[in-house]
């Protein structure tokens, strides 16, 4: 795979390109509308949905509050059950650990369960660089991989593709990756699924090593949980002899009971199902059943940085359901690639800056501004992450990080001038007189064209000219309309 | 009860008719609303762009301007939301205890429809507006304040008014404050869909409780020569028989 998010332009520019892609716009509008409707229906069935959301947030907050203790317990329980536990500070360390396991067994190909953590660390590319081929087995991830493409959605990474495009990718690329697409393949969903099944089957049967992530990790029992729809994940978890699971440290919950709430919230919020088709749980090794060797890589990669952010740490509650993406009017129009990360949409707009820090990368710094702050994401979030609130906090961090630098100095000067004007009624009144002059000079009540930066408004929208008589002038002249 | 009007900097400067309409409605219902001249802006443009430190004097000025009133009412869901949810955050982030105290002492803040329905207990404000309208529930009214169906109930009680459903009504119009100029392409893409839905509704007039969103949608509609005008909720509620809402504010 050569596609990469590295070097992506800042959001406004990336979005402009995406907005011009009419096929993408159509695919996304259709897909997000469908999944939104499905979610709305199954959420409405639960009378105590709000209580469930509160409980979900509380479970995750409690887990994060004593994260250090839970992680040590998790390590102990996993080790006691025959699992080798590794700790990875960042992406490079995590990738090296996984590659090391493969190399120790002279393994050159692995099958993968759909996993955001491994996407985040760029594992497939890192393995390829060391001569190990990683095969994605989740249907949507397979489409992305075969298309030499990038994921654009957390749950449905190929959401930007329609059936016809998927058929083309299968016909073109399956042969190079293994079993070719059947002759005469149509774009019927059942036929496409059949083609993927046949293609993947030989990989499942051949692979000696699998790589997974985990939706949850239960500390008290050393249990990892993977939730999926297709069963391909379960094939990877049970067939190969070696299993390596890369788990973000925020995935840990203290007890099995904690899963009760989270497993109710997740499927309804993500796929719009009452219950997901496959929930795999495993607690270490079982002789004669499943893998004979298991590793767990506990991944930080910025999570402790996010945890240190008093307001932003709530983003670590995220259970990767994608409900916020599906309801986001920005995401629906730009798609996921514009966010330049495997975590797109509203959660990506806060998670990326929190994991990576602000003030160093223009692309990351543009993400907190990739929102109209409409609040639809907060309403949809099953663990009540106040995404708009965190976005505003991160914007403040971006502005603070730039203070005293030349970057965006024009904006800072404008904002300081605005602040001086807007802090007092007297000064606003004076500014209005100046603005009134503009109207008299131009003799216009509506502006259809303004020079830059006003053109950023008038490029597509008319702008009313300042009023002949502002409200405060009218009030003073007429005594509030009484004279 | 001493009630102050927060006219908002946008209405003050660009849409004074909206402020006058709010005064008209409130006086008709017996509220002798005052205009504290020290008021300027709630600070939202600065806050939502990340200039929280710069917003400190703006929030301080706001608290001083409205000190001592029993209630503040404003024809803007967005500004009401900023005062209710963000002023305390500005003070806290600045570590300014004095400002935090002043913010805590700010009188209760009501968006116009909340004040009419909840405080005055009125849904029929004695208005007449014989036109076909559709209503856009602006995001901050809808989600930040939770005004629910209050604006709708007010509109339904207006004589002669025919209310049409707006498709995908609860979706953002794409204004989003400085979002409209920082991400103009995305903002316009969202606004274009909103404008399309407004036209699909078959209404002559688009009504909303925020002049900022109306400026954005209205600006798109006039550019498209759509033949649909925009009016603030206050302007519709101020209209009476023989004295309709000002026709010149055409889109």
C-alpha cells in the first residue's frame, strides 16, 4: 500500500478538493443518511437511552481515573494466562514489537482483524517495510487495501465507495493479492460478499499469524473483546497459531460487568443494530483451542498526553462507534480523507490534536476549526463526549500555542481589534459610525463583492451593508421609540 | 421586574429592525424593556475562534452592562447560549476570580421564545402575518439551549400564518461563526443544501431565531435570486394586521 495521510494539506484545502467530487458527495449523503436512520430507529427503542449514555460515560471515566492500576492488573492477569504483554510508548515501538514477533517465527504474511489502533500506528506499512505482508480481512478494509486507498470512516472505512466502484476494485486488484474475482462478477452486494469470502478464505487457512486490536480489555480477567459484524475477525482470532493484539491503553475497563453498559451502547450507535452479530472474548491461551502463542501490545501513542488534558481527556471515553461521523454535516459533505487521519469526523477533530499536540503541525491545528459547532455529535455520542466544548478548548490551545509567533499574525491582530471594539458599547457605537460611512460612500445596501478577506464571505453569499441607523443610535435618538 | 434587552452586536449594526421588533413584541405584552447602552457583544466570535484571553474584557464589559437587572432577553439563541455556557469558562480559563464572580452575578439570560413562553407564559402574542413561512431551528437554540417547540408554538398562534415543514430542518445551515470564512467551501456546501430545502418547502419566508444564520442562508438565497426572503422570529411576532413585517428586508 502506498497511499498515505502524511503530507495532507490543512482541512480547508483538503475539504475544497473533496467537495468538488460529486460521486463522493453522492455516496456519502446516501450512506450517512441510511445509517443515521437505522441508528435513530434502534436508539428510540430504548426508553432509558439517556441513562444508558450517562452510565457509559461514568464507566469509562471511572476506568480512566485509575487507568494505571487497571493496566497493571490487566498485565498480571494476561501474563498469568500465558500471554506475553508488551508496552509501546509510540507507533514505532508498537510496530517493531509486532514485526519482531513475526520475524521470530519467520512469518512473511499475517491476517488482520479490523483495528483502529493498528491503522493509527501504520502497522501494515511498517510490516511491509520489513518484508511481512499484512492482509486486511474486514470487508471494508479489504476494499480500501485492494484499492490502494485510505480509510475514510472509522466503522465503514470504504464508505466513500459505491457498489460499482467496489466491483471495479475487486476485478482489478484481487488477482494480484491472491484468488482473483470470479468471472462475470456483478455489483450485487451478495455477489461482492461472495467474491470477498472466496478471496479471504485461502488467506485464513494459510496464515500462521493474526493481528487484532480490541474494543475492550477487562482487567480483572485478562479478557480482550472484539465486536464485529462479519465473522472474519473471529476467523483470524481462532485459526492462526500466533495472535498479536494491539490495544490502546484507554480500552481497559476494570470488570466484566462494565461491558454490560458498553455493549448495549456500541452496536446501536455504530451499525444501528440491537446487538452486533459477533462478540469474541478471550482470556489468554486455552490448550488445544485457538492460538498457541498470544501477545498483547499496550499502546500509548499520545493517550497519556490526552489524559493530561483536563477537558480533552473525555475523548478517551470514545468507543469508536462513528455515530458522530454519521450525524456530522461537515463530515457528510467532505468525507473522511479531508481530516488527514484514520480518525476523521468530529471525534477525529478532537482526538488527533489531543494525541499529537497542537502548535507544531498546521494540518493538526486546522482540525479543531473543521466544525460549525452545531452540536449534533454531542447529542449522538453514546458516552457523552462534549465534542463542541472540547473543540473550543482546543481552538484556544491552538491560538495560545501561536502567541508571539508570526503565524496567523493577521488573524490575531484582527481579533484583538475586534475585542477592543466589542468590549464597550461606546467603542462599538464609534465603529458603527465608521461602518455607516462605508454604506454612504459605496451607496450600497447589499455587498455582492468584497476584496479579500471579505471575499471569503461574498464568494457565494451576499452581505447586507451596515444599517443606516444602528439600533443603539435609534434608541438614543428616539428614547427607545417613545419619542 | 427590570428586563434588559441584549440586542446583539450583529442586530445592532446590521439588522436593527430585529431589535425594534423585539421591543415591539415585549411592550405589547407589557414588558417595559430597557436597553443598557454599555452592552456591545457577548464575545462569541472571539471565544469560538479560540481567542479566549482576548474575550476576557468583552465578558467583563458584558457583565458590567447588565449588572442589576432581573432578566436579560435576546433575539438570538446563539448569543444566549454563549452567555449561559461560555462566559464562566472564559473566566475560569483566565484564572480571574473577580470575573468569575461578576459572571455568576449576571442576571438570568433568555432567548426570546423562552422568555415569551416560559417567563410571560404567552404563546399568542397578538401577531398577524398572512404569509407562508417555514422555520429553521438554529443549532444553538435547538441543541445548546433546548428551546424545543417554543418558537413553533409562537408561530402557530400568529393569525394568517401558514407554516410549512422544512426538510432536514435540524441540520446545521453551515454558518458556524468564523467557520463561514475559515472553511468557506464547506460552509457554502452546507448552506446550499439548506437553501435547497427552504425552496422545497414552498414557503415565501424563512424564519429563524438567529440573525447570523439568516444572514448566511439569506445571503445564499439572494445570490441565487431564489425569491424567498428571510425574517427573524421577532419580526414575524411584531407584525400585526395592517402593519406587516417590513417588506424591504427581501432576499
